[in-house]
C-alpha cells in the first residue's frame, strides 16, 4: 500500500484596485519602508469550502495591528505536511487590519533590503496578477 501525501494551498484573489503599494516611514526618524495593503480574507466561501464569519474576521484585526504577526512570502504546508514558516522566509510584518464590507484588509511592511519582498512590491505595483 502506498501513502500519498497532499497539501492544501489557500488562495484569495484581489483585484488590482484592492491592492496598494507605497513607501513611508513607520516612525518619524525611521527608515522608509515599502508597505502593502491587500484583502487577506473574507466571509465568502473559498475553493476548499471554508469560510470565516464576520466575527472571526473582526477577531483578527487586533492581532494584525499588534505588529507581531510575521509576513511570509509563501506560507502554509509543504507537500510533506511540514509547516512552511521560517525566520529566513519572513519578509516583513503585518501592522494593520480593517474590515471593509465582508472582507478583511491588512497592511504589512517589507523589511528594508529584503529582496524578495521588494520584488513582490514591484510586481504588485506593476499590476501583475500575484
């Protein structure tokens, strides 16, 4: 008998108007950083049949605003079922969250000098489907 391992990949498409990229300072004398704001979840059913309640989305906002949630370029589980969260894969941190209609929007900043994060920001800024 052969065991087959699968993994789940969750995706959420955001239209270009739902994604914003800009540069600013998080603190008055701090470095200029790239920030990205995008829709990260909603109450609509995803392709796996899962969905959040509005209360569930609202419960995430304080955590996002805490600035203590790492921002990973890719995350989830590998094909072997191993968690794909690692310090070297982190490109920044989530720093804000807000509910708009039935969707949760969040803002993250990219660690200054993080090549992968800046590449992502350029792709979003160019309107590429990321």
